[in-house]
């Protein structure tokens, strides 16, 4: 281990190594067991991601404190750019074409939102936090990108952004009773949001409630995914032996449904291992947060941990048919550059935060 | 108070709450995974396999049907068909363009093929039964076609045709898969399981679009067994040709020692190839709409009034029951009066005094009116049952007719009225409601000449090996001798004397059964002047040679006129063929088949 890294990072590296190994094996299998093209591209992204992670670590953590608003502004501008001149893939406008690669700003937006909110709350005193007025800006910070992402349309990312924002506001010390009241009223008002959804989103939710409604469309995907996971049994069908994914019964087996592919081939054991690895990573984030000295790094690390777990939970619940299919990638494992890089940056930030703690404590 | 408020707003406390939620959600996820992958794993594994594994049958070659002398009656011939795999509209159009240069396919057929393609069957049959010319033309262009191949299948063929149509029956391709043949009548139906063999299968793995990826497993089929008939093909053809001179009828030849059916013919017949290889609409209408019903096997599937032949049963019953002794005489005045009706003997002038032998010899009705009156219907039916009438003979053919023995109970169930004395008298001469199949009549005579009621006909070789007659079922030989002697005299100086008086010796009984009541103006009218459908049925059953009988022959000519004039000469020809003309090659072939 690089001795510039803090000692406690060993846990993180070990977890991350196992996750990335599973990620590579999963993608290798999902692409038909061939070491070429897309599989190599995924390996390349892992390497680039690790380099970016180290890059983030080497930057002094205080830089992020200063840089947070600028970063948020830049990503927010990109989101507007997507809205105005984005590339359309699969019926959704989510990408900006930067000539040498396409970029999906909604992924780093989760990061930018957490940083911006942490930056905003860090100098506030206990008294200020208890004033509702001081929460106006964070709510705006959250709502504006959520609206833009909903327009793409991307319900999953929007929900995750909103959830991450809420958690940050809750963590900052927002008055408890008011918070509970707002959440409760939101839940009550939620059904009215139905009228603002796109047809395909309505379909997905209806299909989720009644899978038999559309057996050959969305219901088919959920059913095939459940068949694949279930047929994995305890130890799986064996590496490269998953018939559901190999014979194209699975939809999106590389991206949103990568967990299904892995569960089919490695079974209950593999699926629980992946869940435990994510839980370990998340716990590490929380631990670094609780040990951090500055409020900025505390809030950042909590936020990143929550965001990571939300992705994992929504993704695997979705492929098991427990939640509607809303298009949330599984961190590190799903095929896709923007998601990979932004979660690598998360890790880099947490290592940097833990380094800062060490520097201060010694 | 403040402390607690402070603690609740503390970032650490709130993070702890969130972390607990995270743990709870993780637990829920593990439970969900457990439910999918452990509790319901078997269900999902089954669904997964159902997704990807397709099972296709491999059809075994159907067994042949062969006669005892080695003539093949039913076999399979190889045929080629043009098959196209599932394709998109463009490939289909390009393929069809090339195919239509070689084959003539009408616009309608092309449209229906396109319709089949759209239904996404794994493959469609472009054309069945390719001729050699079509086959060779197509082979030349096959490389230009995409997903098109020529496959061969076996189709059922009956090389001999109508002579064996009722015995072998026919098999036709199932509607789901034309290469799977199912027997629909005759031996094809009766021995369908044996002939079909055991299906093999091939398990293939397919992907989500239904395309075949690989073969997982296969099970070889078991070829169907050949069935060897007891029929002698030369005799069968001879009987068929002889009987073909009549409009409709049936003939059965039995081997007395084994019960083997040596020939069984029903006229008119049909070409079974029409059913196995497809026919046009007009051919179908011709076969099914024919007023003579060629599909029916008249020897087995139809029953007729046996007429005077039934007198053998009544005479035997009377002797056994001691109603009458051979010497007792009864006076025939040409009719008998019962209540206010007169029942005439066929000879209205009367036969005078008749003993049993004479009554059988001249087929005197009055004599049998009297003894059947004395016997009563119950005892007559009892002996008829003993001699195999009124129930299936157990021949290896489907839908055998059991004939009809009228009883008091039957009368009551069908007409709701009581049994009348005159009905017993009509039954005594084989008329009234009494019905029997020609095969039953042959079997009845066989039982008498074999001296045992266990005698029964069989159509499949070696089916009854080592089957011995039960001594309990032996018939009383004293009475049989009297009957046999009378039947011998029928052919020397009785009703059949003109046609059946031969050196080797035939014994038998003629029968002419009325199909309608004779009206007064029709008395004594020649049969040829009556419309065909109201003429008498002509029957003859006989046994030869005398004394050591070997063959039983039953001839039935539908509306033939008279048993003595029409049926007996045909039986005579059959006996002549059996006993006088024995082609040397026939003998050797039969020995081969037996070995």
C-alpha cells in the first residue's frame, strides 16, 4: 500500500478491490465472455477511475471546500446545456457530446450537490441552523437540478438527488418536528405528482404494482430478471454459465441489470457478498465522517455514504422487482463512465478526508 | 431539556439514525434475495429452463404390415419437403423470388406462407412432396437461399391398394405434424402403438429470439415393429377379384386348425393411399359420399340378418335340449298359422314330412318355426351366445360389430313392449331383429367343426401361440355329427347341391335373408325384378374338405338375391382355389414366412 495513504484506508482498498474485481468479471460475463471491445473499455474505465481517485486524494481537502460552489455551478450549467442541446439516447436527453466522449452531467450532479450543501452548512452555527430561513438556499440547490433531471426525463436520478438533498438537510440539524411534518405532507401530496409523470414512467409504476399488466413489455423485463436471480440458487449457475443473460432473456444486462447477471452466475452467496462489500464501503464512509474534525468533511462523507447506499438499495430492489424500474446504475459495477468516475471521486474525497483527519491528529 | 434538544440536533445522532435505516434496508434486501434465490429457487430454475430449452420429437420409422406370404401391404416411402426457417419480410421475399423460379406457387399460397411467417413459427413448410424434378431444380439454387433447406420425411404408402384396405386400414399424418402418422382404421389403428415405435426427442437451447444455439441432449427413437398378418395375399387377391363381380359383399376364409384369417374381403373397397398422402376435395367427396360406403368393412363392422344359416344354431340347440330326436318328423304344409297371421315357408307348396336332416337340407322354415316355438327365445339365444353370436369375436380390428341377439329384455328396453311368440319363430329362421356379421357366421361354423367354443379368429401371426382349447368348452360330438352330416347333405343333395357338389367335399348352409316384408303381389317374383336395395341378402357358410375339414368360408353378398344361386358358387370357387390349385411358389413362400 502506498504509504502516502492513511493506514485506515486498507479497508477501503480491500473492499474496493473486491468490488472492482466483481465488476470486471460481471462485465466480462455479460459481454459474452470475450476479452475485447466493451470489456476492455470497462477495464479502461476502472483504471482511469482509480487514477482520478488518486488525483482527488492528492488535492488538499480544503480545496474542495473552496471549490464546491464552482463545481456545483459548472455541473448545473452542464445540466442546462443538456436540456438545451443534449444527445438523445433511448428516448431520453441525458448526455452532452464533448466530441471525444459523451458526458452525463446528472451523475456528477449528485456529488456536486453534496459538496455544495456541505460547503453551505459548514460555517453555520447551531442557532442559525435552527432558523428555517437559513435552509432556503439548500432547498433551492436541491430542487433546481431535480427539476432539470426530471425534464430529461430521468426519474431515478431525480429521486436519488432529492433523497440525497433531504438527507443532507436532515443531517445539518434542520428542526426535527418541521422535518417530519414536511416529509409526511410530501408523502400525502405524492399521488398528485402522478399527473406530472411521463407515460413511460406511469407505465413502469403501474407495471410494478401489477406485473401481469404488461407481460411482454416492462413486466417481461422484471420477470426475466427475477427468473435469472432466482435460478442462481445458493451458489449460482457458475461463471459464464448464466443462461438468462447469455441467451439475451435479460434486458440491459450490462448496465442497470448487472446485479442480476452476477446473481445468476454467483448465486445467493455472490449477491450477499456484493451487498456486504457495499455495506462495508458505506460504513467506512460513515466512520471517516464521524472521526472528521471539520463540519464540511463530516457532511461530505455522510452525504457520499448515503448517496452510495441509496444507489445500491434502489438498484437491487429494482432488479428484484421490489421497486419500480427507474434506471439507477449499480455503483462501480454497471457499465458506464460517468457513474464510475463520480463514485471513484467519492472514494477519493473520503480518503482525502480521512487523510486530513490524520494530518490534524498527528 | 436543552441538552436533549442539543443531542437530537447533533449531526452524530442524526447520522446514527440514518445508518440504522441503512442497516434495516440492507436486511430487507437480503431477505428479498433469500426469497428469490433460496425459497423459490426451484420455481425460477424451472422457468429459466423453460425459457431456453425446446423439445422437438424425432419420429421413428413406422413398422410395416406384411402378409403371411411376405407381401408388403403397408410401408413407408421417402419424401422431400422444402422448409424455410423463421425469417424477416425481406429475406422471405428474396427467397420466394428464387423458389418461384423452380416451383409453381400460386399467389394465394404465397400469401398464406407469408401469413405463416408472420406468426413466427420456428419454420414453415414451403412445399410438401417435392417431385424429383422439383428436387433437382431446387438443389441447384439452394446455396442462394437464406435459411431454406430440403428435409426428408417418410410418408405412409400402401403398395397393394384396395385389396387390403379394410384389413390394413390406413394411417394419416397428424394435423400438428404431418410426419407423425396415426392409424385411423384396420390394423393400422389396432396395432398403432406397436407400429409407431417410441418417439425420440432432441433438446435444443434457444435464445430470447427463438434462434437455436446448441443441442443439449437427444434420445434416439425406437423403430416401429412390423406386423405379420395371417392373410395369404394370393388368396386375398383371388377372393377380392371373385367377389368384385358383385356390387357389395364380404367374404371370410378361416383356417380351422388355428383360427387364422386367411382372407377377408369387403366390396367395394377404396385406395388407402388417398388418406395417407392427401387427396383433393373431389376425391374426398367421392369416397365419403359414396352410397355404397366403401370405407366400411362389411365382414366385421356391419351385421346383417343371417337368415337360414341361423338354423344350424337352432338345430343344435334343439338336439342338445332333447326337444327333438333326429328321427322325429314335422309336417310342412307351406305355412304355419299363428293367431291371425300366416307365416309362410319359403316353399309355399310345402315340404311335406321333414326330419332334422331334411329340414336343414331343404332349409324348411316350417320345421324351424315349430322347433323354435318349442325351444323358446331364451334357450335359442343361450346357444347362439355359446356359438359366438351377439358378441365380438375378438378379431384384431377396431370397432367390431357385435351383431344382435334379440331377447325379452332387449325388446322391452328398445320398444317398451313384451316379447311376442311370432318373434321367436322369426328368430328361429334367422330373421326379425337377429343380426350377425359375416365373420361371426364363419366363426360359428368354425366352433362347430372345431368342436369347441374356444375357436376364435385371429389376424396377426403368432398372436395365439400355444393357446389350447379348454376341454370344458367342448361341444357334444354326438349332436355335432348329426349337424355335420346334414350340412354335408346340403351340398350333395340340398339347396347348395348345384354349385357345391365336389369331389373333395364341401359341407355348408345357404341363407337368403329377407330385408323387407314380402307383399302379396311380389310372391314368387324373380329377385332380378325387385329393386336392388330390396333384394334378399345372399349368404353361404361352408367347410371343406370332408371329412378332415381345414377351411371355413363365409360369403355374404349384399342384396345378392339367393344364397344358393349367388353366394354358394363364390364359396365353391374359393374352396377350389384352396384345395385344387396350389401354385408351387405359394407353398415355398408360406414356408419361408413361417420360419
